[in-house]
């Protein structure tokens, strides 16, 4: 029995899901488009309390979900005027800080967004670099359309879904466990 007390404990990763949706800003009150941590000049922007970046917001929400520390509204909600107009990259970096302060490390974050435009492929690597730097962990981003269905298909806005993997700080990372 005493031999098993000092045996290494397996790392049990935790996963979280985040979803964020923003409608396009009205034509008479245009906003810049921030998506995946990047500014998209010439594209119609999204409405939101902060910069309206659904990719960064879904990534942050997935981190909060994985750790059980609330959600985007808990930490950056509309009742927090200091976050009005805030960059999604700033929010993701702050979410990562909150997650680490709660005793977790980030394994990775994966995000997929649904939109008719912009054409994301040419800037994918740039977006992933910016978001990974903000999170201090790998972030992958993919894009798809909804084949003309729903509000994204009608060009009314953009939706993003994210998953995050975290593990308790101080334990071996999930990739280093044999």
C-alpha cells in the first residue's frame, strides 16, 4: 500500500467550450472588423461591448468553461465599463491570466468561426500567432460557411465556437505523460 502513495498521479485534463456571436454593426454606425485578433480593413465590422471579435471571445469563454471560473460576462460583461471597446486579444490575455491564477495551465485552444467573409485562409497563420501569444499557449483557428443557412449564411453576423484544454498547474503537461 505504501508503494502506491508516491506513485505519480495521471494528469486529468479538463476541457471547456465557448461560443460567441456578434451581429454586423448597422450601416449608419460602422465599426472596424476585428476577427481572430486581426483588423480586417474594408470589411464590415461587428457590434459589441468590446471590439466584437467572436474568435477571441469564444477562446476566452472556453478557457473559463474548462476551469469553472465563470464566463465572459462574469469577467468582462457590459456592467464593466472599463472593457468597453477592449481588444479581444486583451480579453484573451486577461482570461489566460485568470485561468493561471486559478491554478491551471493551458494545453491548447481550438476555434472555428462561421461566416461568409472575410476570406480567412491567407491570414490564418498571422491570426494564430497573435492569439497564441495572447494566450501563452497554442491556438488554432479554422473557418467555414453555413452554406447560406441561418444568420451567418444570410450575412447578418459571425459565430465562433471554441474548445480549450487545461490541466492543473504543477502537474506534468498532458503531452509529457507516458
